[in-house]
């Protein structure tokens, strides 16, 4: 069968992205609402992003701020980076599992309610390694 699985795994481990990141899964906010906040803070310095998240009046700011703080803690503790030099290289919200519910309607009918969840990912990078073109997902 697959005779090269160990070598493939080693190659994948070598090519793995070494930037600090944090992921929050199954957050009970629609990814459309989270993406609006992430578009505002993408590419900013972490201090500026924190200030924006604290001043915006959006419900998705609290989980995004928690993920940003977690990514900064990962950069400092796991990778040994200087936190003052960090900026938000990539940040995106993917769709998680959708909870399906029913709402009763007239004449015995029912309509479906989709309660969407999202997976929020923030990837940091150092200003010293910042390139002119980022390959960030939108």
C-alpha cells in the first residue's frame, strides 16, 4: 500500500507553518458577522487591533479579542517571540457546524432556523519578517 507514509509525514512536518496562531472552534456567532470585524483588524499591529476590538460595538468582538490574546500568548510562551513586534498576518472565520432548529408557522407548518457557528483563526507574524505581499485569506 502506502510505503512512503513516514517520509511524507516528515516532509509535512518540515514544511509546516511556524508562525504563532490561535484557533477558536464552534463559536456560536455566524461567520458573516465575525468576518466584518476581522476585515477591520487584518494587517494591523496587535495594540491597534486590541484598541479597535474594545471600541467596536459588535457582538463578535469579544471572542475575536480572546483569540487574539491567545495567539499573543502562544507567540510569547511557545515560540519565544517579542510580542511588541507582532502584527496580524492572517485572520479568517470559517463556517462550523450548523445547528438546525424548527419554528412553528401557521396551518401546522414549520420553517427551519439555521443557527450558524464559526471557527476563528488568527495567525501572527513579526514585523521584521513582514513581506510586501501577504498571502492572507479573505
